[in-house]
C-alpha cells in the first residue's frame, strides 16, 4: 500500500487491407490509447476535503465531503450511511498486489504472484497476465459498484518501478492501469491513479482523480499538477512531515492534503483553512 512491445511499422509504401487496418486500430485502442471517459460519473474537483480510513472501526462523523474506505471491509449499509450524511465514498482495492487475507485470495494462481511488496501477506502481481487478472479485478470492482460506492482507489499501480519478480515495463504498467480505469468506468465508477508519478502525463485522460502518498517528503508534488490543471482532485497524504512543512505548498498547488498515521485509522490532521 505505502511504497516508495510495439508493433513493427509497415514497409514504406505498403498498403494494408482495410480489415487489417480496422483490427490494428481496435487493438491499439484497447492497449495503449487514452480512454474516452464516459460522462455521468462523479468527478471530484481540486481542493475538496476528504477522510482516508482503512483500519479500525469506521467513524462516519468527520465533516468532509469525501471518504475513502476499504471495499472488502465495509458493506453496502456503511456506504449508504455515508451517503445519507452527504459524503461521496471511494472504494479502496489492491489491483497490483495479491493479499492473502482477502476472500478471493485463492482465485489467484501462484504463477501471477511475485515478490513481497513490503507488507505482510502481500505480493506483487504479474500485471502482464490480464487473461487471469482482468476477470478477478472486474469482480472486485463490480463488488464496489454493487455496494454503492462512487469511485475506486486501485492500489499498487506502479509495480514496474519495484522488484516484483517479473520483468515489468513502463508500457506494461500503462496498459494495465488503463485496463483498470476502463473496468471502473464500465461500472459507472470514478477511478483514481494511485502514486505512479512518472506516468501521470500519459494517464491523466484515463483517470478522474489522483491519490498520492508523501509527495511533499520526497519533493515530488509538482508532478501532480496535470491533474489539478485538468480540474481533477489530488487526494494527498503525508505521514512524517508536520502540516507546517507541506500545507502552504499543497494549497498553492491545489492538493487535498492530510497528515495521517501509517495505519490509516480515524486520526487525521487537515491543513488549516482547507476546503471542506
């Protein structure tokens, strides 16, 4: 959770049959082109207030318009309660790592489980194996939609920059991240890009918001500007820096920033004067 092959061109002058051109266009759209995002789902705007709680008993009383909670741990009744309180609700899921404590853990074959990602019971996934992973992620995201969530926060979306046990490339990651975005949108959900700063310029059109950890600590927050310029929220958390060290810059950049503890329980510290 907290972690720090192109086709050959045709010969000059060669003319391809129309059916081949149509097939190439279809394949390119499915693997590499930015998604044409459908209208109608939620689109959080820059600076909106939020609460991120992934552990402990859910406290629904924080006076903010957005909650981000674990999709497996909470039932539709909890989502409905937050809606009655005027909140939009984001469904946290891991889409890039296998977790041995999830109810569907046994459905992931050993062949797609790689090295540990630094968290107990978790292993990186071979995101090249979309034949295996797409139906599993579709089921997870469909669960979020059925429970009434408004959006998905897919975690571990930058495996290619880590030692996963698989030879993942940047192109593999872009294709997989776009796949996750398409699935979310098919189910009427907004979707956020988690970390993966280097690929933001390519992926901004596919995602409705961003979620970032510790960009201030590592002096990376400017990389999130494309989301804000596109009118899309950036939900940002710091764990080790006091708010005095990052809030002024966060507000200048238009980020929705919090200080949280690593366990992501109820406790939060918002920036003074932040929008709610």
